[in-house]
C-alpha cells in the first residue's frame, strides 16, 4: 500500500491577525487570493478558513463589479499588472 503524503498544515492568515471584515476596496489584500489569470483561488491552496474565504469571495466579486479588479483574463489579452496604478 502506498504511503500517504504529508502536507504542511496551512493556517488562515486572517484568523491569526483577527480580521473581522475584508474590504472590497483594499485590492492589496485581495490580490493574494487571486491566481495569475485573476480567478479566485480555493481554500485548499490559500489555507483560509470557510468564514474568511466567503468574505474574500464576496469582496472580490464586489470589486470586480466596481471595476477595481478585472474579470478572468484570456491568454490573448494579457494584462501586465492592474494593481500598479492603485
């Protein structure tokens, strides 16, 4: 029987810093939860708890509607870094 791989335990960085609310206008904190194509990264990769992951998804969706963060990017239309101007 194959051995089970041991992964490093990931901790929620928002629980450690005791964050109660994630603002949609703060794109600096939201960019750590986005992939290079600006898709929302899952909990298993970021290590967030369910409560903070739900807050992040709502904040990202609100900032996309307010045109602060772009929607998903195709390979043909590559954006270098939309966070530079902020």
